[in-house]
C-alpha cells in the first residue's frame, strides 16, 4: 500500500471520529434528564451509539477516499502547524479541567461531582476550547490531504458543532445561571477575539 493511501485512510478515520463528537453530545445534552436516571451506566448505550456514528460516516465516505482537490506533500507543512496548535489547545483545555467534566460525568451525575464553572486559563479566551482543538485537527487533515471527503466532514462538523454549542450553552446556563450568562457575554464560543 502506498504511503499516500495509508495517510488518506488514517485521515478518513481520524476525521470520522472528530466530526462525530458533536453527535455524541447531541445524544447526551437534549436527553440529559433521561440519562441522569442511569448515571454512568448511560455510557453503555451512548458510547456504542457514537461508535455507530463513526462507522457510518467512515463507510459513507470510504468510496470517495480518492477524490481530492489537490495532492501536494508540501501542504503537510501548514497541516503540521495546525496539528501542533490543536494539541497545544488540548493541553491548555485539560489544565484545571477534571476528566469528569470532559467525559460528561458532571452532567450525568451532578450530585456526585463538584459543579464548578471554569473560566480561567484558555477558557478566559474561548468558552469551548476543546471544540477549537478539534477544529484545528480536522482542518489540519483537510489541508494536508486535500481530500474532498474531509472537507465534507469539516462542513458537517461546523454545522453540528454550532448546534451543539448552542445546546451545551443552554445546559451550562441552567446549571450555573447568571455567572454563566455573564461569562458567555464576555467570552466568545470558539474563535478568540483578536487583540484581547
């Protein structure tokens, strides 16, 4: 198998995972009252559902894995920058953020986890830095490979991500009230303001 084929397949798989993350949360947030009754056992249904989303998106795009806008190994230079930027954002996003907050356990078991609104560090610049990290990674794969399928994934992720952010903001506002509304008014969702 040629190197480009291996890289393209890896990119397709990576973007199938990244671009279905909003679908994972769309299964959780709108039905949070239902999932809270199950607690962490809800993951036994939510995770397989997400795996199906990943599999479906991967296999829908698999026949189109050769279609590309361009093929140029030099495009991996800006792609590498985007990957590094995404990893840096992840590192900052996980600093001071407990795994229960990232995994959704805080939402599923609110009485068993300390409910804390984190607004420091990178969250002082963007409310949803993990989504920003995902976006950098997906754009990196798009730029590096030039695959049309990945740009389709990117469009899908942008639409579902914007919907998910609205739902997540609503859920956070119901949990944290006025302090979240004030935070939301002063800090952008995903793209940091220039010069701040």
